[in-house]
C-alpha cells in the first residue's frame, strides 16, 4: 500500500484497519529516518546537526543510531 493510502486508512472507522495503517506508517517513517541519518553521517554531519533537524537531543540521536552509523564528531 502506498504512503498516501496508508495515511487515509489511518483514519478508518475500523480500529483494526486504522491501527494496522498507523503501524505501517510508523515502520515506514523509521526506515526513512534511518536512511536520512545514514546519508547525513556519510556527508559528514555531526550528531548535533542531525539532532537539531530531527528535534531531539544529540544524545538521543546518537543513542538510536550511533552504533550503526559511526561515533565520530
């Protein structure tokens, strides 16, 4: 299902459909965030720069992704 269809399904009257759509959207967002964090680290971004854009602390960004995408900077 496309992201647009999932977004529509998230407001479905049937909780089973709505919750399944929300879970799928959450997984999609996590994948997209991971992809962008990897890209930012590859391009030399610091954890602080990434955290600022994501609206989280530097520590939270590093804790979530540090082991996968390097500990430097």
